[in-house]
């Protein structure tokens, strides 16, 4: 009887082991991929491997063409899932970021702070000298570097040219959010603090480290970065990884997390020159009206974005480990915009049809 019991237990044990061998173990989460800085090779990933809806891809492409898009990229875990070029645009075509490049300026400012060259809580005049505006000195002294990062310097935002006569007082720094070009003074702050031109410092500390191409065009109205679409995607990938590129922390994670968090209590949807989705309200450029709800209702709530005139976009979605890039002409030439527009919501409806 004992031998029979032992035999049955042995059979059950063997059967149990056999069943466990048949169980499909969960695969580990896919590693983050970073393209080489010295090669044009970039790993890809198929839509089918992600379970995306292939039938919704053509409607997305049609929409992109209809809305004057020149290039479009989707990355997941750093790998290219979609890469499209239209209207003669190619992988090597250089295009302007417009105000999406503000995020490059914010990041470079953060790098200068982590190197001890400046402190964003200090007065801007500590790096620019006094009387860099036409405001009363007492009001100018209220403006910190942080105020320039958050669009709360209190200057007259109706004047495009960033020249001293136009930098006039409207409100005390920190009490009014208004989208303007005064952020360009950050490039002078970084240059003066580092004793290098802004472009040289940017190239050394950011551009070259993540393998970007491109160049800056500095002007009294606009300071604009120009690059290929994949260079924009490289910066988006850096942002997805909270300022880390492969094994190197390019920008301090604490500063970067501040950049993509509400930076003041006037416009919750604005960080350090980054736009933030999923907040209770937002203000758009050129207005003081507080709009209730998400910046882009169709987009994931955790999305943050670099947004430039004529719909230049870097969308970063941590929950999906995704970066989306759009370059091109204005989606609606009759109603050009400086940043967020109805285009974003329409585009995300099309993207959602593919990815969900």
C-alpha cells in the first residue's frame, strides 16, 4: 500500500512539473533603445508586434497630408514604429522647430545650473546686468531666471521684438502668465554665465551628447532651432527618459521633472517652456482667458509637449513609452498658431485609432 501511495505521488509530481513547463512565462519588459551617436542606423519595431490597428494607418497618413505635414515619426521604447515623409521632405531635410525649440533652451539652462554656473532663483539681472529692460528698476529686479522659464516675467507680451524699448512693465513678475519671446534672454544668461556663446555651450552639453544635427538662428523676433526630424526625435527620446541618454544623465532629473510639472499657479498647463496635458485648465498664447479642461483632450493625460508655430510638435507620453514628432507647414494656413491648436486634438483622434 505504501509503495502504491508513493507511486501515485510520484506520478502527480511528474504531471505537475509537466504542466508548469507548458505555462508561458511573461516576457520581461522591452529595454529602452538609444540610437548610436555615430551611425544613422535606428532600430525599428512593427505595428503588428504592438497589436496596433493597421487599418487605421492610412487614414492617419491621409490626415497628415491634408494638414500640410512634412514628416512624422512615432517611437516606442526608442524604436521607430512609424516614419513618414511627405511633399519632398526627406530624412536629411532641415526644418525649423519654431517655439518647440524653447524646450532646448530650458534644458540647456538647467544644465548650466547643474554645473553651478547659474541659479534659476536668482535675478535675471545678475547675469544680464541692470537695466536690461525698460521697466522701473524695482520691477526689473523682481524678474528671476525662473520667471523667464515660466512665462511670468510681467513684460508686455504684445511686442514681438526682444529689444530693450519693448521690454516694458505690465505686472509684477510672478503675478501674470503671458506667452512672449522674452524667453530668448535665457540664451544670453547661459552665454554670460558660461563665458561661451549659447550655441557652443548647447552643442557641447546637449546636441553632441545625444547625436543631434542642426543649428540655431538667432534674431530679435525669434530664436529658432533647425534640424532633421530624427534629431527632433532624439531630443524627444531624451525627454521620455527624464534627461538620461543611454547611461548618461545629461540633464539633472530633478530639474527635468520640474520642467514637466506645473511651474506656477496661473497656467497649470505650463512647465519650464514645456506644455502639459491632463491639468485642470490652460491659457493659450496671445490670450489671458482661462480655458477649463485638458490642453489636448484626446491625448493621454500624462503627455507633455514641445509646441511651435505652424504645428511643430514633440509629444512625449511616459505611460506608453512613446514619442511622436510632427514637422511641417501650418495645418491651417488661414489660422496660423504659436503653439497649441485644434490640430493637436484632431491628430490625436487619428493616432488613437492606430494605437488603441
